[in-house]
């Protein structure tokens, strides 16, 4: 279950952010798919959590948008993480037209539990 945080300049159009929020669940799921957590294309509540945050007056960022993804570490996922994040960057650019953005993929050792 990836957690996605999107930090953005305050002047980024809400329509662009909504578009990003619409495409990211699928694109992130494809990017982090692995044998231990296969992606069947049928996202359910809790499968991908996305949070948006506008940069504040004290924040410093050289990009319009930064997409940070945390997804549980698996050896199969970690082995090619650079290729995964590069592919995700390209997919986001193609789907949204964004150009000045970065994608950060973190694979911490973690556990997840979710109620009904």
C-alpha cells in the first residue's frame, strides 16, 4: 500500500493537481508492482493513499511539484528501484504534461494493517 505525498507550488492550478491525483493511483501501482504485492488493476480503498500539500512561505523547493512515494520494502522491488522511479517519472509526464517535477521513491521496512 503506497503512501504518496505531493508537495507543490501554491500557484499550480487545482485542475492540474486533480489530474495528477486521478492518474497517480494506477501509475504508482504499476511502478511498485512486485510478486509479493501484485497489481491486478482493481484498486480498492486504502490501496494508494495520496496527500497534497502546498509549499508554505518558509519551505524551499526548486521544482514545481515533488511526488514522494513510500512503499514497503521487498527485495524484488528494491532491486530495480531506479528503473521503477524513472519509468514512473516518464509516465507522469506523459499523462499530465508536467515538466518541472521530481519523483522520490522510498522503500522502508514497514507493515500495514487495515480494518474493514
